[in-house]
C-alpha cells in the first residue's frame, strides 16, 4: 500500500458511491459504523464498503449533533455567546471560550491584565490535560485494553478537582469573561496545582509503560493510518494529528501576538515523522507532560494584579472583523467574529479542529481493515460537538 | 491586540511589513483579480478578489507556500431579521429590497453574499484571509477542493447553509442537515423558529443601556440572562 | 463414599454423574464470574466493583443470573429461528463434556476414558460450530463478521493446543488423564523424586504454548476479535439476550474452568500435591479441592492477561499462531521425543 499514489487523483475520482442517503447494491458488504456504536465517540456514522474485512470505500455521515451554533450566535449577546460556545468541544471546556473572548477583546481594543492572561493560559492548559489524559486511556479501550481508561479517569479527577476548587464547575467552568476572569484563585491553590502536575506526570509514565510499551498496542498502531505531511496540510489537520505527521505547527509557540501567557513559558513542541496512529498517541503523551511543565512555569511566574480589565457593564463591541485562533487540545479552534457595533455579533464563523480532522477519514481508511478503521478513528480523536457544532 | 504592538515580528510602528509584503505578492500574482486589500498591523490581513479570480487564487496561494487550509465559509450581509439581538424578531420576516444599502466589513463588498477563506503558511507562520463577492443572480463559485482537499467539507457546508453552488465539487450533498431539508439555514432570511415561537428569556436587561459605553467601576459580565 | 455409589444401578450412577458434572460446570463458572469478572478486574482497575448485592457485592453473580433468566425471549425477525435457538446449547454442551474426562481424585472420576486427551481435544472444538451458526443465524452483519473471525481463530489455535499436548503425551506415555496424573505424581526428574515430575517443569514450552492457545480458544483478549467490543458490539452474541445470552456467558466462563482443569491435569499435576498419599480414600475429597485451587490459579492468569492487553487484529492473530506457536510447539515435540528416547 504505497502512499504516493493516493493523493490528488484520489480526491478527483469518485471516491465512493456510498452517498449518505442511498443504499449500495454492488458486491461487497456495506457496514454502518454508527451512529450508535462504541467506537465512535458520539453519534458519528461511518459507512464503509467492505471486501471481506478490507475497506474499499468509506464515507462519513456527520451532523447528528448539529446544533446550529453559528445561527444561534447571531441572536445572542457576547457574554451569552460565551456560555454557549463552551459546549462545542465539551471536553476542553475552558479552551472553547478563549478564542472568542480574545476576538471580542481585539475588536474592543482592550487586553486582559497580565494576571488574567496567565491564569487563562493555565486553565487552557488544564483543559488540555483533562482532555488528553482521557484520550490516553480511551485509545487503549478502543483497542481492547480497558484498564487504561480507568486509570485515566482516576488521574483526571485531580485536574477536575482543581478546576472545581476555583470555578465551581468540573465540566463547564464558565469562568472566562470579556476583559478577564470571573474570580481570582483561592489561597493554596497554586501549591495544590504543583502537586497535581506531579501526579499527571506519573500518570504519563504509567501510560507509557502500560499502553505505549505494550507490544500488541504497537503492532496494532504502527504503520496504521499513515497521513503524509502534504495531505495533513491540505486537509487542514491541526493539533497532534498534524504534528504526528511531521508538520511543525503549534500556535502557542508560533503566534507571538496573542494575548495569552505562552510566550512567558519555555516549552518544546513535539513532532513525529511517521504519521501513523502510534505517532499520534506518542505526540499526545509528550504533550501532556509538556503541558504540566508549562503550568508549573506559569504558576511560578504568576504576576499580581487585577484579574479584570475596565469593561462596561453592557458590552458593545465596535464594528469590525476579527479572527483569533488558539491551540486547543483537539487542534486549532478559531472564531471569525463579524461585528456591527451591536450587543451581539453579526456573524460568527467557528472553525473547529475536529471538522478538518474528521474530513480526512475517507482518505485514510481506504484499504485498511475494519479493526484498523477503529484504530484510526481512535487516534484521530475528535469530539462530536466539535465536528457538528 | 492593541495597536502599540511591541511583540510584532517586524517593527513597533503601526505598519506590518510582513503582511504588507505578503499582500503585495498576492497582488502581483493575481493582478486585476484583486479588488481590495486590508491589513491591520500586527493582527491580520484580508484580500478581496473577484469571483473569476477565486479559482486562481487557490493555486496562487499554494504556490506562494500557503499550503495549509484553514477554513472556507461565507457571510450574508443582510441585516439580522431577528433584530439587534435584544429586540424580538419581526413578524412577518422582512427582507431588505436591494443589496445596495448593505454595510460590509473590512475590504468592503458589493453583494449580499461573500465567500471568505483563510490559508496559512507553515513556514512563514502567517495567515491570509481571502474574500470574494458573489452576484445575487448567480450564486456560484469555482471549487477549491482540487487544490485544498480540506475545502471539500467546508464547501459542502457552505452550500447547504447558504445555497452557494461550487462548480467542480465532487459531491455537493448535505453534510449536517437531513437529506430532504429545504432552505438554507444560515441565510439571514431563514427564520430561527424558536425565536418566533416565544421570546427568549435570556434577553438583556436594557433599561440601563447608556448612550456611551458605561464606564462602571464594577466590571462584571454584561447581563447573563434573568 | 465411592464404594457406596458403586452399588447403584447404572442409570442411577449416570444420573448422579450428570448432576455432578453440571455442578462441576456451574460452580466454577459462577465463581469465576463473581471473583474475577467483578472483583478482580475492578481492583485491577482501581475501583471497587459491584458492592450492592450481598456483603461487599458477593452475590452479584447470583443477581445477574437471576436477571438474565427472567428476561424476554427475543428472536430477530429475519433470523433463522431453529438454528438461532440451537446455537447457545451447542456451545454450552461441549463444556460439561470436557469436565467428564477430567479426574478429580483417585476414584472420583466421571469416566475413565483411555484416550482421554484425544477425547478432550476433539470435544472442545465442537463449540466452533455453535459460534458459527450463532453468527450466521442472527441476520446481522456484525454477528456474521464476528462468527467468521471466530471460525478462523478457533480453528487456527487448535493446532498449537494439540501440538503442545502431544509433548505431554510423549513424556507420559499415555493418553489417559488419570494415568498422566499418576505419572506426574510418581515420576522423577533425572533421579530427583521428591516432588514427582510435574510436567510444567520439563514441558514449560508446551505449557506456555497451551496457555496462549487456550486464551485464544476462549476468545479472551488479546484474542477476542470475535467479540471485539469496541467494533462489533458483541460479535456473534449481539442478537442474543436473556437466557440464551446467559448460556453463552456461562459457557465462556465454564470453558475457562474446563480448560484450566485440563491444563492443571496435564501440566500442574492434577488433583495431586506432592507429599500426599496417592491412593488414600480421603484424596477423593481433598483432590477436587486441590484441583479447584489449580483451576483458580490458571483462571487468574487468563483474566489477568485479558484485562491488561489490547487485542490483536485478525491477521496478526493468525500470523502469530502459524508463524510462532506452531513451529515452537513442533520443536518442543521433537525435543521431547529426543529426550524421551535418550534419557
């Protein structure tokens, strides 16, 4: 199965007769993975046309969770939108709001005070921890090693407890405001956070041993679902999916202008040249460790000061267009906000990471076996709310 | 993101040499295809091209090293029929007569629908927005999916949400909506039925709305319902 | 005890044996479900497991069995009714047939089959038919895929199992299971006879191969492609619910016990422990307890591996059997034969 033949020509040809709403009567079996299926993380439908156990063609049927975010954002005020978009990628709760709030602040011409920027970055990284630790355990589950999931949930609890201590919410903290944050950190939280970071590093070591070091895991993931670099760029893959294909893109390091505190931390961007499922797991594991180091550095350098800029009580954002992207746990999340000077946005285009990450599935799954399709789905790691908005 | 940008990659004066140079390169390659450009120093850059140059624009950007596809979408510049967010929607739905009085955003525009796309250069770590006007009577554009494969799904979504046809697309079928759905939801004249059925209880309390932004010292969030 | 039983009529003896073997099947099955599936896996995964039913959740298995029994009997509309209903019974019936051949004490046998090893291996492969027809008759693509995977896997892994056992047979010189136990009890290793000659020392390679093949025959992870939960939902058992699913479920766990009994008898010395009197009458009571302990040990290994490892892909699974296990067991046979003749 060479890779070089499968590129532009493949897209130009009719890649599959399996349109979403038609039945296929050709030889070979058509199998529906989903919308209810243990392997897809939510209601995603993958239609594969099989020849024995090998996939001949594949089509993705998304949209079972489409909630009409972009239309809803047009009839909300800016703070109300903030509450709404928290739920796009529900596992990285805090990180969803950050690009939108930064876009609104950019249009208003204000910047959150430094302390707020640091704490925002810390919470953004903690969202990453909560999200990716789940992935580390759950990929084992998709492959059959169910024990890893429980370890992941056990250690993720520490992060969620920290979050609850500050914001009161484990899953949707709703802590970010236009101009800063809702509250300051409680006393003693910084030391607890340091301790939890050590625990997460221990968890990473455990996963490295238990899952990544397992020979069967390696044999199931190495060389499976290889995405070459130019395909990753052309489809717009972001996050660990792109970095595992050798694409050296990380907005935390590359975007120097963003009003967050990543420029004050010294961290490494992990890439892997292989582009297979093992590389995607490996990159995410290293990223979790790196996140703990970032949080440690930011906690040590936390400046004193206010946590909220001077914003009016009723927020009216001046006219203009702004686009802000951040390196969210799943990839790049961006909000293109068009404002006409009202209380709410005129148009919001939400660029989600999983949308692009999922669009590559038909390309990748051609020629794989059914179990490998599961491996690829698990390693691409999307959240349904992120795909379907 | 304020204009006094000391972390900008180039100068601290409010000019952005990198983005200006980039826009100039695009203009050089597309020539008459470029209608208008806009650069916010240290922030972002937009280039508006004609619809005929839209297909070439994709190839030009790839040749310039912008191989990363970010997104492709559209903007409908009709005013919001649901009022300015805090007013109840108009019943029946009132759609403005002509496109002439529409206000457009950065880089202007002449039509109701505008395509917007963003591409990014992984080497230069810089992105560019491209816009194109689409005439009302011929709501179509050439596809980008042969050059940027990711545009495949984005164009499907734009087609089903706005009704914009993409010529040359391999499979312009519904992505999010059920197969027999009628209408194009993200158009401004497509009603958000929930708002017509009953007023949304999360309306902002507007009685204290000042003429100028209220410089209150208690900087809390602005009215989150109730 | 046994002399008393010998005076009953043949039909009465057979009836007692059937009841006894059903007990022998169900008791380990229930014990394994409760002990390993509920408690051991939970503690391995740093959680407590079921805690409500009975003290510390110890009656959970009973609760689950009762729940399954009282469920509605659903047969899919397009399924082949007779075949669909027959499949669980086929799978379930093979398990007591294995228990019949295993000796539990010097006289506590259900039957003393001369070609015991041959009988056990032959009977254990009948369950493949049950799995196949379960998948086919379900009229469900997932079940069909699971059944076809199962057929390939179960047949492929019978070969290493048989070949591993051949090594033991060569060393013991008999296919009679009771004879093998006696050989292990009374044998000696190069003149050292304090612990007899338990074959897991001299036949270690064969033992390991048998354990791996056994894991595959029981469709436990890492060989649980037929039941790959995150792909095929439950594979060939997807359409089964209620009592029929209970039969599959119990058959799976009872089979763990059955194969564990066979493995203990062939390699670990069966119902005998070094130091005990092999012919004494009390061994008829102590022997089953000893054998049950050994079965528990082997089952523990099976489930420990099951809950830790991810699963093989089907072709990797087959490659593992054909390229690794079979050549290794063939080498083992050759080595055993050479050693047997030379020493």
